[in-house]
């Protein structure tokens, strides 16, 4: 079990209560009232610890190995789904999962960036780092959605597009730019959800949408905290300071109008109660679809264009 630094005292306290309960089964040394008082203190401790988390603590939550990934959401919120493969140009990028899915009887194209769960699957999925064929695979699915009038859902969870020489040879920058261009004018509804790491062009290449939701402890940034620290501070150890300066959490981004809605997670993060995370994401998808489904496509595309044009602040000297 992976225990994050800020969670250590919680697990220690929980283990003490468990041991006391086990001892009471053999020899009742603690009364029910005393145990309940300890449990009340434990509840207060959890609320205190999770309300005082630093930016870096929340980055670690977004990367927790038990945190639900795209495939987990697809499997748990869909009534049924069928996966499709390949970009029809080079190969099938396993870092991207594309499905035809039904959620509450509504058909969607769901496209998710997938990191994998264990060593074998992480290697297979390239740790969620897309090659150019991954972006092309996603775009092929979006064009299918446009052709058959199906709304698109994208699930973002990547440390960034793959930076290797092979990806550059096959046109990594062009593939991302092509997706940005095509998504901006795609004639169907697009719902975007940042479920974990939303880093750099790897996330943005699938992040143009009409409604953008973000999990409470996910992050969305032009660069990772480690990358920022190495460039700005010339010291990777200053990742905590970088995480704080980047303003990459949901409550920051909703103020800047980069995202539209914060999707609540269970206390402490989605890794502590996956089902709550699944339910909240499903509710967000269905409510977003209700808001979009009756708007004419021409109006949707115009709003999408204006939405992204208004992001950021330009200062002239």
C-alpha cells in the first residue's frame, strides 16, 4: 500500500484504533465510549490533515498509483462500451484508449489517456505519454463522432506527450497542433475532464472542449513542477515551490476561467474511495450533456472559439 507523506499520521492512528478493537475481542480493556471518542478524534484528525495539504501533497495525490485511471472510469460509468484501435497511418498507441460507450442510454465517443496500473501495464501504456499516432488515433475517433453526430468525452491524465526522438521524427508537434485546430471546429459537443495529471501539450492536444471539468486534486499545467523547478530555479529539489507558484489546481484554474467546474473527490482523494469518484464524474458528464444537447452546433462552435480566445491576459508595453 502506498502511503503519502501527509497521510502517515492518519494511517498510524487508524492502525492503533484497529489494534485496540482487536485486543477488545480477546479482553475488553476499552469501553465502547472510549473507542468512539478515539474514532471521533480520528475523524477530526483526517479533516485537519486533508484541509491543510500543500500544493505538492495534492500533486502526489494526482499521481497516486491507486487513483482511478481512464479505463477505470470507462468501465465503471458506462452501461456498455467497445474499444477501437489504431490511427490508420502508423500504429495503435496504447497510451490512448478510445471507446464507443453508452452512459445512461446516451451514446458517446470516450477518449482517455491511460497510464497503466502495474509495471507491465505502465510499460505497455508508456506511462500515459502519447506518441503522434496517439493524437491521430484520438482525432480519428473525434471525426467518427462528428460523422455520426455523437458527443465526445476526453479524459486527460498524462505527464506530457512522449519527448523521445522517435516521436519527434513522426511529427509530435504537428500532431498536437493538428488536434488543437480540428477540435476547435469539430461539429459535435466536446466534454473534457482532467482526472489526474494534465501536463503540457500532451493534455492540451486532447483538451479543447465546450465544458471542461477537473477533479478536485488533479492538476493542469503547461509544465510539471519538476520541469518548472529545473528551468526557473535550476534546482529540481524546489518542486514544492514550483507547484505553489504554477497555480495549477482546480480552485486556481476556475478563477482564471481555464476550467468550468470542479468535480469533488472523496475526503483525501479519489484513491481512497473510487466509487465516489466514478459517481461524481458520471454526474458531471450527464449534467454537461444536458446543458449542451439542445444548443445548435454553430452556436456551440462559436462559444468554444470565444471561450479559448478569452483565456489569458495580454499586456502591451
